[in-house]
């Protein structure tokens, strides 16, 4: 995984604009990723991993061989200081009400759920409001 991705800071940059303005196909390999991403105007197919930890986002992007194996890290991510267009496309799909097939893990929610489960397993009671 890359270090923290700052989508808001780079929102007015080229990668975000490409994600907004170009036709893109996103297909989840598993329910919470990785995701296969392909732009209609590109011959390359990419594999994107993206996860949340509260308000922080982390991810990575790789170009794929025709066989589906990772070829190299995405040039848009490697040669810029922000998220590539493929990461932006998945991030937009996560936020979209129209895309319920694209979701990412949230580590902060998983930690909270784990603590609730531990409390219940230890005999604690759930209080309904």
C-alpha cells in the first residue's frame, strides 16, 4: 500500500478531472477490492487497492498484463504527487449512490466492531436506544 492518499488536496488536478470526465469501467474482484479499472480511451487495464482508516485513505495501482498478472506500478501514481485517475475513479464509485457494488474496508469501523463483539462476548449487554 502507498502512504496516505489526499484526494481532497488533488481534487482539481488532472487525475481527478480524468476520472470525472472519461468513461471508466470498474469491476470488483472481491466485494471490497481489489478493483479492475479500465478507461475507454486507454489500452491498459489496472488493478486498484483502496482502503479507509477513518478519514485517511490508502491505496495502490498496478497495470496488468493480458494474463491478469501485475506488470508495473501505475505511471500516474508513480510520477505524480497525488492519486492516479484509477484511484480517483474507485474513490468516486465508493462515494456514488449509484454504485453499491464498489465498497472499501474501513479499518476504523472494523476496530470498533471488534471491540463491540469482545464486550458482548465477555457478557456485556447491548443497549438499544
